[in-house]
């Protein structure tokens, strides 16, 4: 692994560095670039800001790999309160929620994770919005797709995420390309072994193959990538398949390529921004920095300048 990446990932587990980042004024601004804030109010404010220039949101309450039922319950209640607030403030047409099943119990009780996800989906329906189940490392793929299938029996609109780096994904895309389905296609963010995952340019080639499958199908594809080449290929392929704008969407992370997000939205495309919020922002921020050295330089500059 790249030494800078290993250093940042090591910092992700270091509490003193977390405190430094949380309290240094300059770094707080950088945190705010990638994370909406710690509270539901912060998340709602971010949605309003995105809506002002035509963007949509999917909100992620940060926290994963929950190991006890109380923590899972706290996560569920936060989502329920968030959905209620969005509805109350007239923003539910602008924002849905993204849920990591590991945050609601998947690692220790799959049935509890299903029940918890069920409660969030029921609330989302009442608030006239939707839920997408984030995809985590490959050991959870079957479980997550199983829970998705169960939820879709009641709510066909529950969204799935497929990762083009997994060798299995083209088959999963074919299985999920039917009517009513909502599928987010991303490259994949976890360190996976070569037996299960493509590497390098093969991930991009697989992305295009899966995009073709989803665009040719009858569902609603959601293309999550910041990669300019893929954004442009997706646009071309969408036109080739006769897809109208609005019958698919682009998704990007909060704070990443915001000008491109606005450009696509101004061109008439649907753009949804993945907005993370919550007390557990530190691990998320470190992963974003590890992904891209340019972000790290930007962050370190902010950390040492201005006190
Ligand atoms: C909305 C959304 C939801 C996601 N959900 C999941 C999920 O559920 N499960 C999962 O495993 N992964 C998820 N991911 C993460 C995803 O799998 C990738 O790890 C991440 O998006 C990086 O891949 P990329 O396609 O953006 O391109 P990369 O291969 O990282 O980058 C390609 C090119 O994109 C441009 N670019 C990338 N980052 C930046 C930046 N910060 N600033 C400027 N240009 C940049 C550069 O030109 C770069 O060369 C999600 C990503 C998004 C956007």
C-alpha cells in the first residue's frame, strides 16, 4: 500500500489526532467540506443548500460495524427522526437516506438488521421518500442482497449498490436490472482480494459493462462516480440506449467535484449528493483523504495555517 495512504489510515484509529482535527479551526473547515456536521439539523441544512441549485441528496448517518443492539437502535432512531424532519420541512422530495446494514446489526444478528432496515423503509414510505442500502465488503454481499430482496417484496423502490470491482457484479446487475429497481453503481471502496475483485483499468471496464446492462434494463440506474471519463461514457451510453435525462442519475460525494455536480445539474441531469453526517465523522474523513493525496495536501495546509 502507498505509504501516505497507510499513514492516513493509521491516523484514522488515533484518538489524539482525532481531537486535534476536531479542535483546530482551519481543519474544522476542511471537515465541513466533506461532512455536513454532527447533527440532524446540520444534515437538513446541507440538503437545503444542495436543493437551492437543483441537486438532490442521499443522507448517511455515519457509523458502521456496530457490535451491539443499543447502538443499532440509536442509529435506527436517528434515521427515523431525520426522515421526520425532512418531511416536516418539505424536503423529502429532495432527499432520501443511505443505510449501511452493518450499522443496524448485520454483523451480529442478520434478522435484527432486516427488522431495523424494515423500520427505516416503513418511515421513508410514510415520508414519501426512499432508502438505498450501501454495499460493504464482499463478505457481506450475499447477506445484503438477501435483505434487499426481502425488503423489495414490500417496497420495490429500495435501492441496491453494486461495486464494479467485484467479479460477480455483472451477473448481479443483470439480476437487478428489472422494472422498479434502483441500483447505484460504484467502483467499490474496500480492499478486496484478487480472487473476488478486478484491479486497475479492469474495474473501469467492468463499470462500463455494468452501466450498459443497467441502462438497457427497465430500472432506474444511479451512477456514483467522480471519474470524468466514466461520467462522459455514461452520458453517451444513456443517449445510445434512448434514456431520457431523469430516467437515470449521477451521484457524487459531498464536497467532491462540486462544480461538476452543478454543471451536470444545470445541463438537466439529475445529480444526487451523498451527504454524511454524525458524531463518527473522523473515520469517514480519513478514508476520503487516503483515497486522494490532493485532498490530503489541502487538508494539511488548512491544519497548519490559521489558528
Ligand atoms: C454517491 C456515492 C456512493 C457510494 N457508495 C458506495 C458504497 O455503497 N459502497 C462502496 O464500496 N463504495 C461506495 N462509494 C465509493 C466508490 O466505490 C469509490 O470508492 C469512490 O467513489 C471513488 O471512485 P470514483 O469512481 O469516484 O473514481 P476514482 O477511481 O477514485 O477516481 C477517478 C478519477 O475521478 C476524479 N476524482 C476522484 N476523486 C476526486 C476528488 N476528490 N476530487 C477531484 N477529482 C476526483 C479524478 O479525475 C480521478 O482520477 C460511493 C461513491 C459515491 C460517489
